[in-house]
C-alpha cells in the first residue's frame, strides 16, 4: 500500500466533459503555476478533443497552448490523451503521421502519453507506443473499460499484460462511461496489481454517481494513481472532485500528501470561470446530475445526448425508448466494442436507423460496414459470419492491422499546405483536421497583415494572399 498519487484533469477532460472543451488558454494560464505547486502525479492538459476545439472553435493554436503551459509547469509532468492510430482525429492515420505527431508532442512539452483504442486492439496502439518510447516519453497503455457478456476481469488483465509486453511504463483503466462499480473496481485492480510490474492508474467519470466510491475501493485494492478534477469542474460527466478525495484519504495509510489549502486556492480561481459558462448556457446543469441510465443501458452521457439530438432532428422523440433498447442489440451484433469515440457514434447512429426504418439493417452506415470489415481493427468478440455476409455481401473483411494498408502521407500534406506553414507543427494540424486548420491558418495570416479575418472585405483579403 502507500500514498495514492493524483492526476489532475481540469485542463483537459474536466472541461471537455462539462463544457465541450471550450476553456481557453487565457483562462488556464493564471492557474498553471498554482497547479504545478500542488505535487500532482501529472497535469492532463492536452489531447482528446482539445486540439480540434482550439482550431475549430477558439481560434487558437493547440501547439502554442502546450508550449505556454509547459513554460509555467516546471515541476509536474504534462500528460495527454491519444487515440492510438487515430491520434486526435476520428480515423486511422498512416504510420509516418503517427510517428511525427508523437515526436512533436514530446518535443513541445508532453511527458506522459495515455494511449487507447476504442476496440482495445493492441495492433492499433503499437506504433504510438513504440514512437513514444523512441522519443524518451512515458507511454501509458490504456484499456477502455466496458461491461458485456464477453468482458470480464480475466480479459482485461490479459489486455493489460499485452500492453506491458509492448513496453508501456504504466497501465490505465479508462472507465469513460462511469460503468465501473466499487466491487468490480476492487476485483479488477487487485488482479492487475498481482499480474503487472508497472503502476496502475484508474480513470472514471461521475456520470452514474459511483465515481468516488469506486475510487475508494480501487485504492483499497492497491491502485497507484487516480484521476480527479478540481471541484468547480468535477462531478456529473466529469471526474470525481479532487479536494474531497484528498480530504477522505488524509490521515490514512493512503494519504496523498497534497495540501487542501493549495487545492482550495485553485478551486477559488476556477469558480468564476464555471459561473461564466453556466450563465452562457455552455455548462448545462443537467450534466452535473448522476444519470443511472449509464448503468441500465450502458450508454455514456455524451452518446445519450447524441441520440436525443438525432431523434429530435427526425421528429421521432417518441422512439427514444426503442432506440435505447436497440443500442445493446447492435453492440452485440458488432462484437461488443466498448462505447467510446468513435464506436459509440457508429453504434448509436445505426440503432437510430434500425428503429426509424422499421427494419433492422435495412439501411447500413458506411461506418458500420467499415467496422464489420475490420477497418477499425479487431472487435473484442468475433462477429457472426452470417451477419458479416449480410452487411458486406461478398466482400472479405481484412485481418491485418488496418494501418498496414495506409501509405505515408506527410510529404503530400506538406505540399498541400505549403503556402501557410509557419512552423513544422502546422503540417500535423492540417493532417489531422484539414478544414479547421486551413481556416485557422488563413485567419492567422490575415491578422499578421493587420486585418480582422472575420470582418475584412474578402476581395481585399484574397489580394493579400495571392
């Protein structure tokens, strides 16, 4: 046993989960030195949806954000979330892009890269892990936690052993939907700790209301690190709150050693920022209430809101219960993938189509065809051959690592964006998010010449660019 370490998520997952990743770099920076002084295991500050949100909604350069945080955080390791071969996007990228992205992430200030795959297919993690090791970083292998008739403690422990054999320096259980119960957390962590030599971290969300209780049982089972969020951006679809967890462990054999007064100063700083987003309507109070649907239908909070949105657009909210019942059936058909980006969207959309069309798989999305064809990787459970035939016809699924079919693309990306590159990282921004990155580059160049890209005359601006 011994003291428990804490990774703070306020700069990444906390605001991603509650306010759609809208916190700006300017709002973060005044708190970074305070956060750095606490003694956290790490500050999760980059990756996930932050990259996309910076370019698409905030008109910020995500690389500049990372460098600015690194400049102020001199003591605490910086951590990011990476979707394996998907990097920070929603599709597989060629190996040359993965290698270069990992290289630049570490060069710009990232110490720990948490690497996960929606299907827990280790082949989709190997390139990112080996690249991180090559650059001297700390690759944290991640297992997407889920519940199904297929999944059990033994499966997850075997997955973790594979990650350890690939060279990861720690293993994280990523409970993105808040499904992990206190009892199952105890059993799983106990098994992992007796099977692995590397540290074990647990990440959960408060979606179902179980988060803090789950952490306490995991701590009793010997977990090394837990993820929490400073209280103004905690609970609901975010992480359990940092300060109460530190207080609960104070004076016990698991004492974190963190100063509650320092944590309170950070909470005081972030409270007005939370109020601002509440007033703007970006933070929906409903996101803060426990939702037991996560346990009943195993649908994460973000996926639930997507289903509601799709049904509202179709004027079919009366079919909501039918869709909820259809989700686990589609998931079973597709080999029980964990419900996390992008599989949650793939399964949710198909469940809606199955209900609205009145006939299951009368209409099949390209993404479902891709999943059945092996283009996303190997599903946890083999898909029934009859179903494969129904979806793909005579097309044979692939059995290789999906990225093996992708050709190197960096030179092509570099050519396409040549007129806008100000630094090497721009090529990677464009590779991941071509349209938002290009828009950002144009605004940056207009600003450089003294024009407001949102209000200037398009004809004059095109003259500047030519």
